[in-house]
C-alpha cells in the first residue's frame, strides 16, 4: 500500500536536500528546477518534447508554490497546464499556410497593436488579481495563510500567462515576455525566502536570450 504521508513529507519544502547561503533547498525545489530548465531548453530548440516535460513542471510547481504561500503562482499552474496542452496541439496541428517544412507551426511575429495590447493586459491583470489574492485567507483561513507579495506575484502570473500563450502560438515575442518573467521572478523568489530559484531564474534568462536568437534566425530564414 502506498504511504501518502511519507510521499507528502518527501515532497515537503522542509525536506532539505542541500543548503545555499544558509538557506535550505528542498528535493521538490531541485526537481522542479531540473524539469523547468529541461523544458525551456527543449523550447529554445523548438522541440515538441518541451510540452511533455512542461506537464510535469506544472504539477511540481503547484505543490511548491502552495507551500511557499505564493497563491497566484500556485493557481496559475492548472491554467498553464491547459495552455501547455493547447500549445502542444497547436504546434503539431498548424492551420493551412501556417506550417513549416517539418509540417509544424512556423514562427511568426505580432503586430505593434497586439504587442501594446498584451502589455496593457498584463498590468490590468496584475492589479485585479493581486487584490483578489489578498482575500484568500479570509475566504478559506484553514487552507491559506497571508499571501506573500500578492501584487508582485500577480504581475509574474500575468506575464507567465502571456508568455505561455505567445509560446503556444509560436510568436517570437514570447521570449521578451519570458525575459520580463525571469527578471521579476528573481525579486519575488528572494522576497519569499528562496535562494536556489533566483539563481535558476538567471539561468532561465540566459536560455531566453539563446531562445530568442535561435527563433529569430529560423523566422528570418522562413519569412
């Protein structure tokens, strides 16, 4: 019989695997980071396999953020899972005239109007969602403690949703959105008392630069 108590303890943020700068890093955090880096690396290489790793990444992050009190980031994960599934289908089932030589969705650009629209949407979402997160402990005090940095958390959440949706559409601008996400995440994770994830966010920034360069070269060749 499966011992769920032992499994939950193993995936607890209190189960320290190693320490950095006096801060413990859990197995859950380490496993999540490994899955995330692999997912982004595969995306930079325009590999469909990034979606399979992404499904696992969403599940791991849901549990991690719940334990850290980052509820916007936690509630983002089911939505991200759905967007990930949509992107998986979109990449492998392009419409007529959208396919590349591999019969997958080709890389395209947004119009200037749409770029401005997404930026505005990101800030509006952060204001509304951040305010709503402040009321979670009042609604379900047994489940939620006082949220950590609700508006900054909400801003990252909105930026991730936009970045994921643009990635699902194979829009080159998705990498600019991911750049914003990772810069903001460094601040959010440090304020939440995490040491390992801010360092990883720096690695994500490097991958975002690599990804944007790689995607741009492919777009330039095929436009």
